[in-house]
C-alpha cells in the first residue's frame, strides 16, 4: 500500500485547505478513502442512531500536481484511512504561503500521513516543516461500511437560500431552542421554525426553486406527484444544522436540501469539482 501526492499551485492548496477545514468542523474523526481518481471524506455515524453522516467527494486532478497510489491489492486499488481531520487541518494551516506541500503515507512506528510543507526562504536552502498525522488503516472486510449513501426517496427537494442569511437566522434561533423545523414545498417555499412553550418563531423564504430530479430508472421522482403547496417537514437538532452552515468553507455554487417527511434532511453543497452531502436525521 502506497500513497504520495504533491500540491504546488497555491490556489489549489488554499481550496483544499478550506475543504479540510469544513470536514474538521463536521466530524471529529472520519474516513479518508483514496482511489486513483478521487478522494473521499466519509463520516458514517448511523442515521438510525441519531448521528449525522457525511460524504465529501473531490477529484484529485483538480487539486494535486502529482498523485500516486497503490491500493491494498490490484483488484481493490483503494486505501481507507481513519483520521482526525482537525490534525490535517492544522498541518495545512502552516502551508498558506507554501511553495509546495507533499503528502505521503508512511509506517515508521505506526501508520501516518506525513505532510511536508516547503516554505519560502531568503536563503538558497528551503525550509521544510513536517507533520506526522497518525492514521488507522481500515481492513478490506470493513470497506462496505463506508459506501456512498443512496439519495433518500425524498418528498421535497428545494434550493437553499443564501447560506450566510440562513446561518444568521439559525444562529438567532439557537438561543431559543435546541430543535428547528425545516419545512418546504414544491412551489419554492421554505420555512425555518422553532416552537417552545414560550415562543414561536418562523422565517419564510420564497421563490427558491425546486431542482428537477429523475430517479434511477429515468422516471420522475416520487416528489413529482405531490401537491405543489403541500409542506413537508422534519424537526432536526439545531446544533447539527449550525455546524454545517457555520463550518462550511466550500462556498458552493449550488446548495440544496431534500426532505423525507419527519425522517431525514439531506443537504448537498456543490462547487465545481467538489460535492458535500450531509444527512441530519429527524428527531421524534
């Protein structure tokens, strides 16, 4: 099993750092899956147990100048590593003006991702700062636990309002309640609501638009037959929603959410070659 990669372009490096920062805000530990073409950051807390789950996918060719990997076996050419994303985020913070960053899987005393940051220097010799980030290697028999989650058969899919606006609304609501109800319909309307014994607050968004979806067989999804005005809702943990809104540095060009009535809210943030999916289960 081998992995080594190099980023030279500063814009690519900063973009990659922002993605890792986002992951660090959403997950204390996660799985880094490496394939020949892509990297994935995966958090698979079981939604059934009330945990949020995450799937972030990026094409390595859009970030790395060099990227070489050999997986566990020729027919399974992938590597799965468990790591603390905050450690990777800290290592990349030292690389803001770096000439280059090299990342390599090593195994001296224990498996590590070695991040070597080449910093500009006034002298002819370069300065290199090295970070060794401990990782756990996930055995082949457990890989199936970290497959891409299927898009749930949702009742409503809707584009999100400007995320900064949504974040400031949710931040204010967090002081009043631990839970927030997200409701939306197929007419481009979405409401954020909190209700307690003392107060009821609702923020309305209109004209957001609904994405066109087709199911696996090419037919319109089950949401298509619904009454346009009928609201679908889910009550979720407000802290988990704020984690996503406050933590995201993906700066998506497209952001949407799918709601399965009273079961789960599935957020999708898209930015060119990066997609981030985040699932928050509903509370009863």
